[in-house]
């Protein structure tokens, strides 16, 4: 067996043993709280914090957007009570809609038939003008 592969396997096994002993679980929970931001944790209900942790695991950029939004609200002193899970879901839906609007593309087809029809209409209109002109008659 390749010695590098064996070393990687042993390192991974040691890492998994550390996590199963409980040492890794605490740091992992602290990492998610620190990734969410200690400045907003006090303004969130436990369910909302849990939801935001799960979102940060799946889509960290979206969780960061929610965090930035909450920081703006907190700095503006617009919060009167703790933020619930339902409010976090509403914020997430709003951010998702904004991202979809930014990523939405619009395709416009100009078909040749339409262009030919416009040109023929122009020619017909110009012929009508010539019939009305009696300059050379």
C-alpha cells in the first residue's frame, strides 16, 4: 500500500477518534456560533439560532447575508424582541428571492420572419406614398 495513503488514513482515523471522544463536538458547536457571530446570538431565540446554524452548514453565503441583515437591524435599534425561527425563515426567503432576481436572465428572440415582415411593411408603406405623389404625372 502507498505510504502517503496510509498516513492520510491514520490521520483521518485519529481525527475521527478525537471527535468521538467529545473533544471535537464542543469545538464544532463553538465554531458554528462564532461563524454566525456573537453580536447577533443574543437577539435570536434558540430555535432561530439552530435554524441559522443549519443554514450556515449548507449555504454559508446565505447565512452571512442573514447575519449582515440582522446586524443592520440591530444597529438601527429596530428590534424590540428576540427574533423567532419564523422571522429567520422570512428573511431567508427574501434573500433567496433577491438572489433569484439577480441571477434571472431574459432571452429575447428576434426571428428572421419578423424582420422580413417589418421590411415588407415598410416597402408597402413606401409604395403607398409613391402612388399619392403626382409630381411626374
